[in-house]
C-alpha cells in the first residue's frame, strides 16, 4: 500500500543536503537488493542543488554508477547546449563527474537532435525508450525513485493545470506546446507514467510554493493542481523547506539524520 510522508527542513540548503544523503542510501539499498537501480531526474533549482550536493559528497562512491539507469521526468525542447535544458544542468552538476555507463543515461531529444523541431517525434521516441526498458506487457518501467519539483500554480514535470496533458491517460510521454511557463515547448511524462515509480520524491522550497503544497496534500483535484496526482505506488515523499511548508495545518519536523 502506498504511503505519504512529509519532511520539513529549516532551509533550502539543508533540504538539498538531506535529499542527496537519502538518495545515496536508497540507491545503494536497491542495488544491494536487485542489482541495478533507476532514478528519474528533475530540473529546477532544488533538483539541481540535490545533484550538486551528491557530487560533493564522499558517500557518492558507495553507489555502483555502472548499474544505475537515469531518466528524466520532463525536458525543455530546446537545443542541446541551451542552459534551459534539464539534461545540461544535470550533467554539469553530477552526471559528467561520475562513472555512469553512457548507454544507461536516457535523455530526451533536444530540438536540434535527430528529430529536429518535431516535438511529437521526440515524445514518441522517449515513449519507445520507456517501453523497451519496461519489457513485455508494460509501457513504462517500474522506476525505483522519481525526483520531481513543482511550480507555484501546482504543475509538476511539464504538466500544467487544466491542460490536455494533465488529463492524458493513455500515453506515457506527451509533447507540450504553448506551455504557460517558458520555454513554451517541452516533452513530459504523464501522470500514469509517473505513478509507475515505486517512490516519488517531491522536493521544493520557498514561500511561492506554499499554496500548491498545501492544496496538493489536502487532496486537490489533479486537473487543478497536477502535483496532486504525482505519487509513488509504494511511497510518496515530500521534502520541503520551512517556507514551502508554511501553509500546512500539521506540523512536520525533520528526522534525526
């Protein structure tokens, strides 16, 4: 049965450091149990800060990087060298500094890649990457850990309120056009694909996120607050700073770590 946990840290720096430590522990545990592990990355300030903390941690060497699959929850459909691209941020923060197997890093296509500016083809290609990894009878692999952030209006990945993409139930990956937040064109996993993760970690900081956090944890409809629909089938872990948790009615304290 899925469970939801909320942990609140005093500030964004402590949040990022604690999330990185948790990530090392969870990856190592999964690799010990099953041989390999999979992590879905996110962009944004908190997501990249976590990867940077992991890079700087001596504990990172406990991970067998050759047995780790990396995916992304969404990507900005921009050229490969754009600073807006989630993959570029992740590579600079961590991925280019650890001995990952290149074939296990599953990036979404950029707008100057093999599909050119055809965002539909880029989304279809990533859906095939997922179905190939899932094996027979499934469209999406059971990701071990999915890292996600959220926006002040409640979006997660590139699924925004009251859009066709947040209502998608059949496809695992969708093109996103006319996104209300720049850049306007993106590729994103859908909520059904997100819910294939064993664990979803929702990480965010700042007062601007407090309303969305409170509404999601109160059970707001996912069409209105898309992050409400992002949960792992075993665990959903909210990692917040004090400001992002500022409108929660229940008081949460950080565990001893």
